């Protein structure tokens, strides 16, 4: 490729750098991608999802014209943009008049750019005047976000540059399979280990990531919290905690010390199944204890990282808190090269949770029930503070309220595919079908789009500009590399057009740069302050870390070095107790099910299932089960298996492997139809974050 | 109160509005915190004989060994009671239960009326009838049970040289190990023919004794204590040794300036018995942990007897506390206690031991399958007992890497793996697949991130790509996580050797 546009991968939060352009060398003019070496997070790598991303641009069933059903039950048929937008505006007006503004709901996504996420939140509050907006990031990052806010007063997933991983003496990775979900991330771990660092992985499965670890702890699903408390118990009892740090930089340790006194190693072994010697070894590695000198040496650096495996539970917030407690007691957060972080999943999972598509939030990571925040944002939006609605329902609660007596009657959905990705998916399908009006904006006919009354064809990744904030909290630019096909529009333009039809107050732009300038003003003074970030600076500096409160401000790679973002600057310990899986195994459902991702696919698969190479690599859903279980149930490798939970059944192929505990099975969640893992998952919600319990429920298996 | 006066809505308080708990040890304090977590409103009064906040008795051995400090084993913060509106009367013993009036009377004359009374009075150390203890234990002798006992032992250990531990059960061995770690010369006297005879078979007991010997602890088995030898001093009688009885020869003196008694416990049931409740070895309770004599009274922990069993471990007490809190809060009205599976885990430096269930079966016993491994020289002994493809007992001594697996298989009565060895030995972790390029089949995946097989690399080579860079450019191998770079280089190098370009 002789030239191209520097941008980033359309998929995960690592946001690997890539150049996109036409392949002039071969003369074919086909759009190709190549890795960029100037993006630290991706470290010059791309996985097969990234390499094949350009295939998305030419996918056969790309949406290029709006589609509409003239009435319920009629087929989706092409129509003009004006017809589609007029219909949407008319339905919104009708339903608002009949039921009030909360009758129209909005559902967003963690893949949307910052500009889109911001404009979507503004559109809901100002254009629709509805409280009912939430997004699929609730299913990803909400537990970590709630725990981070509680402990540090700020939710920046990694409060350090990702390259800090490479110099860490020890890393504890809890419930993350980065070797498959963000492969180039492994380059940082490889560099860490090449430098003599130790990697500890906690995962019920022996994943490709766990195989590369120095120590792999394999707990029973649903027991990560007890495991963390057990590790802290050992650290306390073996004198490995940092009392000086605890006194200087934290509050609330006494209550946590008392709480973990109930988590002695033998008890934790029984709950988690992790043998005591491994528990002790993990603590020693993490604390830099060699057995020769007591306590860790002054220059020992260590990181505690959590991902969805720890977070997607009905006690996900408390589980993350337990690991933060451990990190705090060891004196890690806020020290250069050490700390706690969560690994954000979706492409803009970080930025997408900062600017107002969350039910309880306004731009700049402001709280929607904070009068000062409301006044600031109202001034930017040119409305009265009282005109901004209050907090709305969380994602799953919103989805299952659709079409109910008190719930929304219409839904506008952007950048998400809940028919595949939401827990207890059959119930969500039923609610979507109960709506009076469903609008889906997407660039492919996703399973959810096919149920819509109006489908709006939008631009995708390489066809549009904007910003995304990667897992480090570094704001990056996404650049238009190719023109969109005729007939499609950007989400910003769609929202601006709808706002115009609804006579929404304020100004509405379809131009990313203009929306970003408004976002900067709206976020100014907030926790996630973008006011000093400009497109030019991002290009010149290779990204800017928020908070960045002024154009002369350098950005903040490590926000906690001096103080935490709490009122008194100290981090908060919170005592937390083991609760276990909401649904434990029993005679009828004797196996734990856990769900997750595979290397070749991304999220609901709406994109990756349309790429031939990726489909070849991972063509269909399957269930990983232990060979002992397969033998006992008479299930042969490759046979079709019915996996049944209290919510339904899924049909998938058997894949026996000793990489999984004999009491657990694993089903990846990227596929639609009868092989959907989310037909099985438990929608029990975390009381604080409202995160569903995706990662554990009870199932039984039957040969079909 | 008539139906019309009933307060609207919850809470309904199935256990009544006033709950009084007698005993604030492991069981009582656990019940109080579990109950408050489920119901912020119900009135709770708790009496504790010890004035201090409740602490984790499991960790006393750590305190004795010096690996935990007394202030580090609390289970409830002192301020917690006030913050959670609990009437905590600590350091106040209850002297009487007036069942007719539904009120308890304390030693300080105060009373507490109850709708539900929870007895969690625990147990007291068993002191065998040994001459020399008639007038109480002589100085230098401690029956090991409480944190105060622990402090007394530590205090005595500062000046003592020779310690004798009477009782080679779990607690005695942990105490012996702790004292040895403090530099004392320690002898364990055990009445039975092998250590921990309730949990271990004879061979395990022997291996354990050998391990203790290696740690500098003398073990005397079948040791019948005849008397404590004492000597008068300015501060009263002080222990100087323990006399062992022998059949054929005169008593032998084992010198000791510190004697720790760890001879077991007996349930503290005096209060219950005096109140006329049915008491056998413990207070007899049903599946709702209710006294069979009085539905207003429940009992949990070491003072309670369910079926024929009085449980002496923490886990059953906590299970009972959770069930009772579920019942009294109305949280789970169908909750029932149906017995516990007992797992013992020894906690002491350089001593790894986990044991559960029926361990005494021999390999010739009918209807059981026994799998064993012994390496006495290295202090390792492992045994699993299987019936109907379920684990019914296990011992892991010296090396416990499968303890997590076994405890869960035992707890859940889960079907066992076909490979019985996996029960004794944790599998070696899978090595990263670097594999020799020569042996690798063509279909083997070399680069998982980009789905590249050895065959594709070979095809590339045959098509003229002779360097790693060229192979990478054509296949994308190594461009993902990068960890296959060595393998790709190895294959390219091997191909070069096979057929120089």
C-alpha cells in the first residue's frame, strides 16, 4: 500500500492503529489495512479481526437505503430518507402525546464515537425529553465503573499508560482472556515476562492467556470475590500489606481487615476450589515477597487488572471492589508503574461511558441528579436545567420494560444488537416485539435490525471521523479513509435531522468536529474533562489522556499520583462479602455455564460473522466441556448438544477439552438463532451497577 | 394484637420482633451479622461472655504461632454494634432462661425478653481428671480455647523452655507447631495409637508424626497421663512436668514448664439443661434448628446437636447461622439445616494437611475403592475413598495441591473423574506449544491470532517466501500477539535446512 489514512481498528478497546487505503500496488484498488507502529496500545500488532476489517466495507448485505414497514407485519421495504425520518418523527410525536415523553426510549452502544455517544445522550434528554436512555456498555463496564467510582472517585479503566504493564514485576489478571479478545495486548505481557515479570491469571478456564501465565488459579465460577478476600487475608496475616501507604492514602481499612478475617485460606479453598498453596504463591508474587526478606522491596511494581470474568456478575461491583481492596492494601494504586485497572472491552467502551448515554449520567462523567452538573450542561445545551430529565432505567431493566404498561412504547437503537447480546435474550426479543415502534440505525441488517419498523443505514468506522477513547483513557482520532457508499448517513446527521423535525432547542450538527467542540464545553469541569483536547492535538501528540482541562494542559496519563479523585484525595476501602452465584448448581442443572468470546469474533458477531475469513476460523457456536462430562453424558466431540438453563435451551456443538473445570461448561456468545448463549444467561442484576450475571448460571447438557 | 392492628406490609418477622442471642463466639456473632444483613429492623440483643469483640477462633493457632496478632483476628468491629442498632452486652454472662416468661437473666441482674432465643453458647475445653488439677490448673498449665488462653500461653512461652501439649488432635498439633516455632522444646502426648485418629488412618498418623519429628517436635503415642507434677512456689503451685503411666514399669516424668491441654471440648449446655430443654450431648434441635422442647428457642454451633452429631468445626456453625437467619428474617422460609460435610484443614507452618469424611477404610473393604500414595520420607501421604463413584473420604498430607478439587467434589457429592490419579496429583501445567517444527503436523496452528498453520508457512516457502519477513507479509503470522515469532522463525529455519533456496 503506497499511501493511506491513519486510523484505528473498528473492534475492541485496544484500538490498534491501522492505515486504511486502496492497495495501489496490486492495481485492484481494493481497500486494505496495515498495522501502524506509532500507536502504543496496539504495539504494531493486528489480529485477524483487524486485518480483515476492510471486508466490512464491502459486505454483501450492507445497508444502503432506509427500510420501513408500512404497518406491523408488513415486510421491510426500501424508502427515502425523508420518508423514514418523517415517519420516525411522527411516531415519536404520536406516542409522546399519548403516553408522555418517557414513552420513547433510546439504546446506545459502546462502539459509538465520543461525538455520537454525546449527541445521543443530548438527543434523548433535549430532543425526546425522555429519561429512558441506556446502552450496551451497561453489560460491559458498569461493575468496574461503579467500583472505581466508589474507591477512587473516578472511573478511568486504566489509570496509567498501557506500557506500564511492561515494567511491572507482577501482574494479576482476573477474568480476562486477552490472548483472544485483544491479541496484541499480549505483546505488553510478553515484554513484561521477558523482563522477568510474573503473570498470574485467575480464570475458570485454561485459556490461551492462562497458558502463558506463571501461575494460573482456576476458581469455581462466581467465587472471584471470595478469592480476592482470601488473598488479602493472607497478605494481612503474612505482613505483606503496606501500612504506611494505607495510613497516608486511604480510608476505611479497619473494616476491610475485619471482613477478611473471615476468609482464612482453608475456607477460601473450599469456596473457590483453589488450593491453599496456590493462594499463598499468588500473594507472594504480587507482593514481591521472596521468602528471604519480609515485606516487599521499595521498587517492586505490581498491577491488579480485572475484566469481564470478574465483573459480569450480580456481585460484580463488590468483586471488583475486593480486588481494589487487595491492590490498596498492597499499596499499589497511584504509584508509578503499579496500580489497579480494568480492561475495557468495546471499542469506545471508555469514552462511551463518559458523555451521557448512560441512564444516570451527563457529559463529562457528571451525575444527572447533581444540580451543579445539570446547570452546567443545560447552559451548553441552551435549555433550562429543569428541562433535563432525571435518571432512567438501566439497560436490562429498560429492555424488559419495553411495551409494558408503564414502559416505553418506542425504542431508537444505535450501535447495538441486544437480540444476541442481552441476557435472557428470548425475553428481550419478546419485549422488542411488543413495542409499538422500533427504529434501528446500523450498517448491516443485524438480528435486531430485522425486527425494526424503520432501519436507518449508517456509516461505519473507515467512512467517518470522530474520536474514541481507548482502554487507557487516551483520546484517539478515527479518520475517514474512504467515502461512504451513496445512500448512507452518519449517526450524527441522523440525530441532527430528527432533532430538527422534533423542533428540539439548541444547535445540532452532523459534523464530528463541531459536535466535539460542544462535547468539550459540556465536559469542562467534569471528571472526564475533555475541554483541552482538540483534533489537532490528538493528531500531533498521538492521543491525549483525559482529564485535560485546558489546551495548555498536557493531559493526565496517571491521574492518581498525587491524590485520588475523592473529596479528601484518599482512596476508599469498602468491606465486601462473598455471595456466590445467584443460581447455584443443583440436581436438575448440575453444571455451571460461563460465557465469553473467541478470537475470530467480536461481540454479537453482527460484523465479524460477515467476514469470510473469520467465519472459516470460527464457523459456529459450541460448548466447551470436560472430557469426563462428555463421557458421562455420552456426548461425542462435534455432536450437537442441547444446553438448558431455567430460561431456555441452546443448540451447540460439543467441544470436549480439559481446559475447563469438570463442573463448568463454556459457550461463546457471538452467534444468533438457536445457538445463542444468551438464551441461557441469568439476568439477575448487580444492585449497584445493574450488571447482569452473564458469567455464571446453572445448566444441564443433553445429547441431541 | 388483632389482625386489624397489624402494621402494613413487611417486615413480618417470622421470629418475632425481639431476638436474643446468648453467646457471641463464632456461631453467635455470625448469626448476628447474617441476621442484620437480612433485616435492618428487627431488635437484636446479644450476650457475650468475653468482653472483647468476637474473634475468629480458627486463627488462634496463628496468634499462638506469632503469624497473626490478637488485634488482627476480630470478626466484627467494635463500632459495628452501635451502627447497626444491636444491643451488645459483652462481658455479661447469662445465668438463667425463664421460658415461661420468655426472658433471659444475666449475671449483672439485667434481663432481656425475647420472642426468639438463640443459644450459641459454644463449648468449654475438656480437662481430663488428672491428679494435680483438682484445685484448678496449676501455674504454667493452660487449657487452650480462647484468646485469653492464647495470650497466657504466649506469655508463658517467653520464659518456658520445655512445653508439653496434651492431645494430638488438630488443635494440639497446631499449638505444638506454634510453640516449636517460638523456640520451645515441645513434646506432644497423645492417648491414642496415632495422631488425629478421628480424621486420619494409622498410616497417615505415622507420616504426620514423622513430619512433626522432623520439625523438632517429639511425639509420644499411647501416652497415658497419670498426673501433673507440680512444685510449690511463692505464687502457688507451678507445673514442672507430666507423669506418664506405664503398665510394666514406674511412671515416667516428662519435664515441662509449660503444659497446654488440647484434649477436646464439651458442649456448654448447662443453661439449656437448667431450663429443661432436651439435651443429649448437645441441645437437641430439628431441621429448623429449633429446640425439640421449645419452639421459641433455637440453638446453633458447638452447643447444638442435630441428629446424633454435635459439630465441632466452624463451617457447620456458619451454615447453621445462615439457615437460621434465612428462617428468622423470612428471607428463605423453606431453608432447612440437614447436616454438614466436615473438612479439616490444618494450619501451621511447614505442615500441609487436608482431611474429610470417612478415611479409615482399607483397600480390602467391600464396596469402597481406595486410592493411596505414600512417601513417608518426604512426609507425603494421600488417600481417597470412593463409593458409588463419589468421594466419601480423603486425606492429603504434605502436598495438598488437589485439596481444592477434593473439597468441592466431596461437598457436592459430584461424580469423579475417570482418571483417579487426578484426585491425588494436580496435572502438570500445559507447556506453551513451542514444539519442534519437524514433528509438527502440517495442520498444526502456529499463529492463532491470524490462523496460520505450519502447512501454510511451508506453502509460502515453496512459493518463494524464504525469510520470516516474507512469510509474515504473506500470512500475517506473528502480527497479532507476537508470541509465535520464535516458532515461525524455527519453521523457516528448518525449511531452509531441508531445501536451501
